[in-house]
C-alpha cells in the first residue's frame, strides 16, 4: 500500500520542488494534493485524509501550529519542512515525525518518510488496543485512551461531558454527534440521543 501525502507550503516553488523529489526518489509515496494556506490545508486534510502531511511552518498570517489546533484528533503523520530552525520544540510538542530544514537533503527525507511509515504501521496494528485520542477541552488538549472513558453525555443541553474511570469529568469543545464519530470505532454505543456508553463497562 502506498503512503498518501499532502504538501502544505505557501511557496509554489517549494511545493513543486518537494513534489518532484517525491516522484523521483519515493515510488512508495503518492501525492494526493497540495495546499498553499491554512484554510486550503484544513479543507484538503479533511477531504483527502492523507497518511502523511508535509508542513511548512510559516504561512502568513498564520503558522502550521494554528492549523493543527483546528483538529481535535491528529490522524496523520507530520513532517515539518521549513527554512527556520527555531520551531523544533513546538514541532516535537505536536508529535511531529521529523523536522527538516530547507534545502531538502534526500537522505534526511528518506529517513523521515521511513520513520513515518513505521509509525503508521505500528498505529494500524495496535489501533484498537491503545490508540490515544487527542481531545480539545475547555482547559486545553488532553490525551486519553478510549478505555479510560465510561460514557459521554450532554450537559445543560449543549455541553458534552466525558465521565472517566478516575471519576474525573472533562468538558469537550464538540457536539455529541462529533464525539460519537470519534468513539464508535472503540466499542461505544449511542444508547440515547444524549448519551454514548462504553460497552466494555456494562455489567451483565
């Protein structure tokens, strides 16, 4: 299976250069699109569902970190390709596979793509066991394994609250339909229009 990649960079030359490199040196990679802004990148990621996204960091008036904050869950691998070296720590915080400085070195790019493909393989192999969800909450982002959640419910008509095994409650910046889409693959069931339950927590 080929790795589907999206190239995000506001500079046309940089996008075309990376595209040519991928075509010439990486036959296992399929380019499915390009984007030149945060808005077009968000739309492309949402619609095309790439396995791997090459991200430039500075895209005036925004940056790639602003783009990533728009996603409640990051379901793709990220390789930052940039002319600036001062954003490496932020890249690590966003779980980037790699951080490559321009001009692109082929061997460095090869190592980065192989690392991303290994991560994708491992994630697919153990997805149903211990994949962590990245959730946007009122207090910021939290990382949870699905089996930590007992149920999700609507509070005050609009607020979605997760009840955790630790007795902690977390309020999400999502509606229940969006939460249902996240949880259904992990043995959750919408038992009521206002409730989603973890089937593994039911006592018979």
